[in-house]
């Protein structure tokens, strides 16, 4: 853990064309202050990998509205009409991935596995262009691992060494994405002394976290 | 009783005590209203909670506790918060006893299409493909027809969600069971005749001699 950054300083780490894993489910558990700083800086041509693109004005929706996103890998964009409109207009491209496959592809990327074998998507548009394999008498779709330049996490608490925990459904993709970003930046709702998060309550070990965002003023 | 309530009440009859059930957003989410707490059912929301509860009181919502549609919910005693990998591990791994999903089309093979209308609506599949592939039992809860068009068709013209044959279709008019031989008409809504159902259905139905009326009492306590 390298210390707590102001949102602007964190956003400066992220260059044009970077790929970002962004935690959150319909913006629940998304790092909002970090996203605001990226929007303020206007970093373009981003690839966003996330469950969804939230809705206009919230979470990833703010990056979409600002026209900063070139490519989206997500399971659902249906509640953000701007993502769909920009996709139809050719301003961004979108790869739709079944939610369970998406999280496992990210996990595979983060834990050093060469891919995922799943039956989800067999016989559907998701299978097109992908290899399959026969194993144990069943046919499986081979899905490639996902990693990214950055993982941007929303957490509930962080301690001084970067251990994180999460609150209820704000957990979602965050602990998985913590494994798969080259640089991991976490935005906790509060930062607490070491020991406040008991070892058994740590959901993301601090060794995975490169930077924390400083507390909200 | 409106059409949606009829569907929700009939689906609730399918839910067995002590099971883990995932309800899709929209019509399927209404099913929970007719499942008594005494049944000991845990509802899963795939965004990360087992033990989904009703809406919280006005002004007491917690932004960290939502369902898969992003709406505020509560959690019941015994609930567990889980990450997305655990959530879909439960779904794909055969630990989910039942899912209830909406549908755009179901065909004579029992294939469901519910995620895309090419050129018109491309919302993404979300968790639907994993749910249909992995759940022990898949029930489609939908209106029998949309804009005068039957949603039960000989062959899906929309992109399918999975190759898995769904287990049951419950509509405002009928209960239909997809089988090896085709779509078996099991029950009819109160006051609806077999002829009316056959008329409203583009697919071929297998009609047995006796087609009882649906039981709309809701979940068995």
C-alpha cells in the first residue's frame, strides 16, 4: 500500500486508452469520487469492464455521459439508454458477457488461470467465434481471462494497510476485481486504524491494494 | 385479479419449503408477495444477497442493500451477503433450486428467448443465461401474448437465452409444461376455455382430455 491519494492525484495515474475494472452493480458499490475525478480530468478512450454501465448521472454512467469510453465489457447496459444510443451511433463498442461468466473471467485473470470452462452461453450468440471443449462427457465453452490496467474499487472500510471490507450488496464485483487490476485503487467510505477490521472480516487483503483514496471531506 | 397477479399467485404454488429461489425483475418479482414466510424460502438476488426481504419503510432505505434491479430492499433474519463469484457459483453450481424469469418468447422445444430484440432492444443478458443454464428448475412467468402476438411460438425468432428446456411456463391464460414431445397444456386460468388458449397460442399445444383450472391460492403455508 502506497498511501492515500486525493481523487485528482488518483485520476492522474490513469492515462488515455487505459482499461479499467470498475466495481459496483447499478452503481451500488462504485467508487463515485474517483469516477468524478476522471470525468473532471477528461481522460478519453477508456475501456470499462464492469457488471453494467449504471444509469446517467451515477457511477459508470458519468463516464459514459462524458464521452470518455471507447469500449465496454459488461453483462447489462439496459438501464443506461446513453450507452445503447452511443453504441448504435458507433461512438463506443460493447461486448456483452453473461454475468456469471464475466465475474469468473475476471477471477481467472486475477488468480492466474488460463480461462473458464462454462456451459453458460452454449448454443447462443455468446458462443459465436469461441472454442469449445469436450470434458467429462460434456461440452464446455472456453472463455478467456480478463485483466486490466486498473481496478477501481468501492469499499466500506479500509485500514491503514489497505485491508478492505464491504457492506451488503455493495460488495458484488469489487473483491474479485481487486485481483485483476495491474494497479488497484480503492475508495473506502471510511479509513479506520489497523485492527478495527478483524482478520476474519477482511474481504480484500491489503496486499492487493496499491492506493487508497483519502477520506471524503 | 389482474393478469400479473394471476401469474404470480400460480407460480407461488410451485415454490417448495426451505428452498433457494431467484426471482427475475418485473413480473417474476411479484411472486414473493404470495409466498408465506412460514415456507422458510430464501430468495436470492444475484447482485449479492441470500434472504432478500420486502421494501424498507419510506425514508429508511440503505443504499448498500438493493436487488438486482437496483431497487431498495431489506434482508430477512438469516440473510447472507455474498460477492458476485459466490452468487453465480450458487447459480451455475446447481445450488439454486428454482429461478423464475420473464420471457419474450418460448418455443416448442422449451427454449426461452428473453435478452435481446435485434435492432430494437439490446439490454444485455445480465444473469439470465447463467440462471437458465444452472438453476435446478426454470419457470417462465409471462403474459401469454404481447401486442396481440403470441409469445409461445413454434420456434424462437429472437436470440435464445440457453439451449436448456425450461421446466414450466405460467401465463395469465395457462400453465404449460415443455416436454420431449412438445408443449403440454396442464392448466387453464379460471374462466378460460381450452379453445381460447389454443387460439391465443401460435405454437402447437398437446391438449389432454382433462385440463383443470389453476389454483390461485398462492404458496402453501
